[in-house]
C-alpha cells in the first residue's frame, strides 16, 4: 500500500466519522426559528380539524426524531404559509432518521407521545431539543 492510498483511506475514515455525527443543528434551529415567526402555526390545537391548527405530537424522550418526522409531515398537509421551510425540515429529519446520522439524538422505532400541541408548541420542542445538542 503506498502513501497516497493510505492518505485516501484515512481521509475517507475522517469523512465518515464526521458524517456519522451530522445532526443538522444550525440548519434545523434556523428553519425552526423562521417557522416560529409565522403566525399561522400558533393557532389552538384542535383534535378533529385537519388544518394548520391541528395537533402535533410532543415527543417522549428518546422518540424525538420519529415524532419530528411525523409532525413535519403532518404540517405539510396544512394551510401554513411557510411550506418550503417545513419541507426542508421534514427532509432533514427524514434523512437523519433513515441514515441514523445523529448519535446525539436517540430515536425510537415509532413516535411516542403523551400530549399533542399546536404548531408553536411542536416547534418549540424541536428548538429546545436541538439547542441541547448544540451545547
């Protein structure tokens, strides 16, 4: 094995180790803050209404990522004005879940929650979770 091949292998290992802990923290915090500024996510939670005011899962510890995927997917079916931002959040959460990229965020196989909340409460949970990882 020559030095060039060895350096390529070491570089590949370094990339994999960095990629394995990619959590998208800054991106997710930025998008979440942008959505929190959208007044259409703050209306009351209504269990029976399929609108921007419907209820979203507030995850139990260890189930955050699966609930964030489920909640943002549901938000895509609502009438909020920031659909492109929600789409980006959903895609980021789904990629993190599919590829198991964020070791700092344990994930259960399904979304488990005891309570539901409106868009603001759901987004605040995302923000709090990712700010904890950012420390």
